[in-house]
C-alpha cells in the first residue's frame, strides 16, 4: 500500500498537473480568459517543480 501511494504521489501527480494545466491553458486561450490561461501555466509549473523535487528525492534515496 505504501508503494502504491508513493507511485501515485511521485509519478501520477506531476503528470496530472501538467496535463490539466495544458488543458486549462488551451481553454483559456480559446475563450479569451486570461486568468484561466495563467492558472494553466501555473499548474504546468507546479507539475514540473513537483516532478523535479520527487526526482531529486529519489536520486538522494530519501523518497
């Protein structure tokens, strides 16, 4: 169970954040809603940062 939670938090969450951020960014641009587009960019950035932090934790063997 512990490894499944690590897998979900470590791998799937950055993918979900980046994917949903891309969808929100495209939706915001399509409808001329700047705040939705910026929120999408924020989600993409959060997903990238989350992925890098988890990657560094795995590399240091602390994850």
